[in-house]
C-alpha cells in the first residue's frame, strides 16, 4: 500500500511540505504508513492568520457558543471514530488502548462543552471572585475578570496519545476563545491529521481557529509574543530547550509543560496478601505496565511496598504478567501491543539496562524478540531494587515502556520520602484502607505530586485508576513533571486567558461585566419583576417590598410547626446567656420564608421554577418585635434554552434600622 503524504493545514488551506519527507513507520511491521514534512510553511504567516482571523472570530462568540462548537466537534469525531481506530492500530495500540486515546479525547470535549454551558456565563467576560470594597462609601470598588488572550496557542504534543493529547489541550483553548496551532509528534502524526480533517470538515470552526503542522516547527518560536501560549507535552530535555528559547524568555510567553515523570504507587502498610487492596494494587500495576505498552506519562514507574510484602507482591505481579499476550494489536487475544517504533524500543532497552544497575530484572527479558521481528514489540519488564536509598537510576531514569521497579519501604515516612525522590510527578496512587495513612501521604507528599489517587475496596469498582487524568481535575505536576497544569475544568480555560483587576464605580463595573454590583444605580420596579419575561428584565431592576413585623407568636408557631425548637428561639434565659443573641431570636429559615412571602408574586407568570439559593448568610439576629424588608434585584442572567433563561436575583433582607440581617442569591428559571 502506497504511504499517505500527510498535509499541514496552514492559513485556511491543506498544504504538503516541501523537500524530502520523513517516513513514518508502522509499529507492527515497520512498513512505511505515511510521509511528512512541514518545510516551506510560512510559520509567521500561520501565527498572523490565527491572530487576525481565528482569534477575533472566536472572541466574538460567547462561552456558550464556543461550548456548542466543542459539542459539534465531539459529535463529528464520534461519527467517524472507527476510521481513527483503524489507523490507531499502526501506532501499536490495541482496541482498548485506542479507546483511551480516541474516546477519551472525545469525552474530554464532551465534559468541557457541558462545563462551558453550566459553569461559564453566556458572555465573553468571566468574573473571577467577589467584588472587593476599596472605599468606605462604596463608590470605588474592585473586581477581577478574565478575558481572552489576543494571540495563539501553540500545542506541541507527544506521540503516545495522538488524539487525546490534542483534544485535552484544544477543549479549554477553544472555550477560552484562543485559536490553536497543533504540532503532533511525527511518529503518530497520521492519526492526528485524520482527526483534524474530521473536525475541519464539520464546518463549525471559524476560519483560523485551528491549524496543523505535521513536521518541524521551523522558525515558529521566533514570532511568538506575550499574547501567545505554548503548551508542551514530552520529555524534560525538550521542554528545557523550548522554555529557554530567547523569544519565550524575552516576551514572557506563557509556557505550560507536562513532562514525563517517575510516578509512584504505594501499597499501604496495613495491607496483607489477604486484603482486597493487595489484589487491586497488583492488578493496577500490571495494567499500568501494559496499557499503551507502558507509553503513558502517568504510568507507574516505581512500586513502593512494605518490606515484608515485597516477595508476595513480586510473585503476584509475575503470575499476572504471565497472562499478558503480546502481539498484533488487531488480534482480539492480544493484551499488549507494540511500542511506537523500533527506535523507541531501543531507547527503552538502554534505560532498562541503566535502571538494572540499581537492582535486578525479576520478570521479563528486554532483549527477547517478540511477534513480528520488524515490529517494535518488547516484553514487560519488572525490576527489583532492594536498596532504594542507595539507588539513583531507579528514581531518575524513565524507561518509557512496559517497565516498573519494585522497591521496599520501612514505614510511612520512608514511603513518603521515597515517593518524593522522584522530584515531582504527575500522579501518585495509594492502595490503602487506612484513612490516617492517606492523610499522612497528602501532608507529606502532596507538594511533590500533581494528583493523588486513593484506591480501595470501596472505590475500586468506579475508580478510573492510577493512570487516567480526568478533565474535571488538573493534569500536571511540579518539578520533574514540568511545573505545568492542564485541564482541571474551568481552571484549564483560564490558563488561556488574562486575569485583569478592574477598579471603578459600581456603575462602571456593572456595565463592563453585565452583572449587578451593589452601589450602582438601580431601576425601581414599575411592575412586579415576576411579571416580566427573561428578556424584559434589565440588570439592576429592583423591587423593594413592604415591611413585616416578626412577633414572638410567629417564632413559636414556626418552631412547633417545623420541629425546630432550638433554645435560642424558645428559651429566653438560655438565649440571653448566649453572647451572640442576648435573648430569643427568630429562626434564620423563618426569615427566609417571610422574605419569600414579601416578594413572591403568587399568580402564574414567566417564573417557571425556583431552584436554589447560593451564598446564604445570616448576618444579624432578628428579635421579636423587629420588622424585616426585602430588596430583590436582578443580578445576572443566563439564557439556557431559546425559550428559557436562568435569573440570579440579589436578595438583601434588612431590619427596621436598615441593617442587613440576611443576604443570598436566588435562582429562578424564567420564560424568555
């Protein structure tokens, strides 16, 4: 079969690179499957195209509109994913491996589109935190906001996840309103190129929002600015070279690095061979050695077990590894495919030899020829390091393949210190049922790891395991892991935005962010706000209710009716002894109920449902004989469906002296 000449997607066109192309070979049999080159591309022009075409188009869209683009892209990829699966076999990946890469990537898009529509406003500005009072009278206040950067994101991805690695970066980037230039690792670029074609053919991306480089980056870095972001996944050596590029340093270009790390898994000190956690640990260790043939940045490289357990663990690991069938990933009997290339296999063999100086190989033969001699197949290799504190390579050298090292620890402090000797990792897992040990690990090792996964008999059935970064949580880690952070829900979106502090009068701040800010001029309600549809409710539209006196009879009736007979409401002597009350007071929930009675309009109307309160605070006690009054103000609005929108109301309950006694946000769904 004639190899495919991959194309770059630059400045709105598919373009083949010039010059002699590089050959990309199948991990299964070494046959050339694709040719690739990026020579002749105008890299400065690609950046300008992203900034001048893609960026402005994306920034005009709200977060919700961008989220709908992600949804459409996920649907397009899902419809054609079988073609991606077929290509993925050539990378050495089994069907299960490809599911992690392809469906995992699509799932990340799905999560981000949902978060974009639920957690972000239907706007182009994102408020960060609460309003800060900067003056006594309230005429000068502050607020933090996020706005989209006005550059481009350069995504440099690793070979092991050609689809997920691209999509997990693209999802928050596009949601942030920033165009992207994707540069996949050459070895598996044919799979990335196919996925990019599917997304572009969906016809939902603005022109310039997505470009692709299927070769070297040429002089791309020479043209970066402070508005650009470089997001990198790969080796520490390459990251160090890129992040010290003169332009990166001079322009303070944001550089997000996610590097390979020597992740650890710890077997709890209380675990015996009869414990459920023992079997879970062994199963997970073998899984992390063999999924993707161990080519995962999150794979377990160091297995830390209590010293008395090292022999039983070794025996159990060896027994399970014996059942791993290695071969053609298209064969349903295969449990582990090939490394991505013969060159990668040779690198893994060299690294195994280096690690073995600190111990011994106790399972597997790295030199054994397996399956197709021209393929990149290798046996899983388990090493044992008896003296981990005297070892160097076991903590510093990563064999990026089906390789892990078993080592003993003495106690909790020793386990923590050994885990931290990795000098920073993406993930550490612990298999323990001892919650005190789990807390000790967090306090001792949390600073050295981007994620801590606790797996036990209760969570195992639903756990995604040690090696699965989830889009809702951060992926990244300190030190050797790169010091970067990806995903993490909305946190990942803000990495591609600028946080800016705003200062000014509440009127100005409100006009900028489209939200009510206390102290701004309000529009007094000419009709009850519950009579108005979503689109007819301006921000700052305010109803001030009449007052209602709260009597002792009200308090006692509420207490008996609800069963809440707490002494502060029913026992004058006991309540008087409480320094916070100085006598009987009304229930907080009585205040809420009476407040609702003051502002609710009873007749059918545009308000479809009241579905929650946020940020409720009881500020000051209300005593019998006092009166309450409510100011109900339209604070924020988010259109959820064409005919329905969420209205957030600012509710302030005051007493007879005008002092705030309760405050909260009320959420209603209104007809549009």
